[in-house]
C-alpha cells in the first residue's frame, strides 16, 4: 500500500496580484460612492426647488381660503412663512410643518424677487425687508423669483390664481 503524503504549502501572505485586485475593487467602489453622493446632492437641490414651488402654491391657497394674509420671507439661506398678529406685526408661523422655516441645501440660493402686483395696505415694513417678502392675500400676487442653482438659475413664476410655474434653465420664458 502506498502511503500518500501531502505536502502542505504554508500561507505566508498575499501575492502581489491578489493585492492589486483588492485595491482595484476598492477604487471602483470608492469612485462609485463619490458619484452617488454627488447625485444625491443634485437631487436634494432639485427637490428643494420643487418643494419651494409647491409650498408657495400652498401658501397662496391657505391665504385665500382663510382670508388672512400669509407672507413668505426670503432669507439669505432659506425661507419662512409669517402671518399678521393682532397688532399688525408679522410673526413666524409655528406648529404647521408645511410652513416650517427651511434652509436651502448647497449650492442653492435665492436671487431676485420681482412682484408685479402689490397690496398697498400691507406694506408696513421698511423697504429693504419688503423686497424680500412675498405677501399672499385673498388673491395671490403675480411674481418672479429667481433660484440660483450653482449651474445657472431657475425661475418660479407665480400667477394671481395661486399657481406657481417652475421654468428651468433653457426653457422658453412664457
């Protein structure tokens, strides 16, 4: 009977080829993760612009239905909603998550606001604050709000019926 002898090779580490394959796979995974993160940032910005558009429509509807003025105040890094109190001063809306103050994600920022229709009785603030406040009443004002995206700009255009249209860069101005 033949005696089988097994020679065992001791594992003393990794070969250079194995190490290079692992490093290549790690590089591919890292590259894919960084691309995905950039995609999420772009998606966050797009969602934030769409949220602003829809919350402006909701603000116009709320003011018309309740018969009370509602203002959106545009800040350097976001926006918030305010209502007139009994003393005629604007107070930030509390307790309603739809109208909670929001901070815009990078690289978004708010550009020019042009209101084409004013409600003179509500102009109670100094001129510098008034330019950054949009007031909804029983009828919404016609307005254009520029949103700077980091790659250009978008326009949110409001109509007296409360509808807000999002005009993306490259689309014809209607």
